[in-house]
C-alpha cells in the first residue's frame, strides 16, 4: 500500500514553511508601505503641510503608486560602473534586511526560526548588511557614492559596538539569547526592568535599563542612517551619498532594505524593552487584545518616534557623530555591562 505521508510528508512540511515565510514577507512589505506613508505624513504635519493626499483616500495608495513608478522606470547603469556588483549591491541589502527578521517573535509561536542564539544571529546578519552599501558605493565608480559608502561603514561599525553591549546587559538579566525567552521573561510587566527580582539583593534595575533604552534608540537611528545621523546620504554634502548613481528598481531595493532595518530596530526595542507581545497590564480588557496587535502597536509607536526625530532634530556633523559613539556610548554601555554582570554574579552567589 502506498504510504502517502511517508513519501510526501517532508514535501508538504517544506511547502508549509515556504508558505509561512512568503506570507510573513508579504505582510511585512504591506506594513512597510503604510509605515512609509506615516513617515511622510508625520514629517508633513510637523512642517504644517498635508503630505501625500491625492492617490487613494487620504493618500493611502501613495506608496503603491511610488512602487509602480519605480518598477516601470528604466534601470540606468553608469558607463564606468562595475555592472555585476552595481546590480548585486541593492539585492544584498534587501536580502540581509529580510533574513534578519527570521528570529523576531511577533506573538507566542509566531516566529520563523526560534533560535537559541537569536541575538548572535541578529549580530551576524546586521554586520553583513553594510556590505551592500559598501559595494554599491564602490561599484558606482564615483567619488560621492564612495565617500557616502565609507561614511556608512564607519558609522554602522561604530554604533554596532554600543548596541552589542546594550544587548549583553539584557542577556545577563534574562540569562538567554533566545528572543522568545526574553519576551516571556517580561510577562506581567511592561518593561524589561521588571525581569530581575532578587530576594537577597533587590536592585532597581531600571537605573541601568532606562539609560540603555535611550542609548539603544539613538544608536538605532545611527545604525539605520536616519536623521539626525543621515551623514552617508547628506544631500548638502554628497548629493545623495551611496545612492547617487542608482535609479528605478535598484534604488527601490535600497530604500526597502533601509526601511526594513528601521522597522527591525523598532521590533528589537519592543522585544528587549517593551515586553514584546505582552499587554501593558495583565488585566481585562487589555488581555482581550490579541498578542500580535500589542506587538504591532508598540512597533508603530517606536516608528512614530523615529519619524518625529527626523522632523525635529537637525543633522549632526560627522565628528560629533563619531564622538558620541566612541567617547560617550561605548564607555557607558561597557560600564553597564560590568555593573549588570556584578549584580547577577552577586545574586547567584547569594
């Protein structure tokens, strides 16, 4: 008798996994379209203008119209550019931005890959993301894109160090690198400083986590090249930085990758500091709301903060950016790791 399950079971499992991944990508891209519209609307409101409002009701279809425009435009490759690398660069940026989302839990059991080393995975992939920008700037064979790419590489490397130490403080508190475990450790509490409750040595952990949260938010702005740290694409200095020579779909891929990384940072702040999918209070009616909606609400809140910073804060000089990263954030985050490590060690010894 033909055993259908034995012969086709693995195939259906693979198809189900692929379908889950594709579904997650589609939802992420659709969400990105409306978040981009929100970004433009917030910026317009701060400047007392309307923003996109003619394509669809209240301008809701503006992002889709822009997408069609980019897709239909001609792809222009400069004559002196390295053509294979020029096309490869935006593809790398988009790919690394997408696959980083594989370990982000959006609700109980709603994660593509629940890795026990999720934090290390994010470190590894986010570090590779800079290669797309470097390759794009170099392959353009132009001075302005190359200078913008070098700025971006230096900026991302500088602030990845402080982000890494901030993540280590959370890792020490929870005792796990699994992002789902980090969220579950915050059950019943809105902030991650509710995680530690030492009987022998009670510690107001928020004294550490509040500065770490502020530093993570600022570092996320620098890591994603958002204002006031958008030096790699400073229009007044570099025309448009590493994207100067790009047009049409390759330019669109760079922009999608950039916004995917921005929303990823918002999701990481939600997971690390805001309780992930947990409700603010473990009482009715908050518990009636599905967990995925709490996660989405928190991500949108952080994206709104990103948009407001873009609209309100003037651009830093490059020397100010480097001084903030290396002389302030790095020593502060390193001291926080040492302090948190001492607290945990003392508690375990007690």
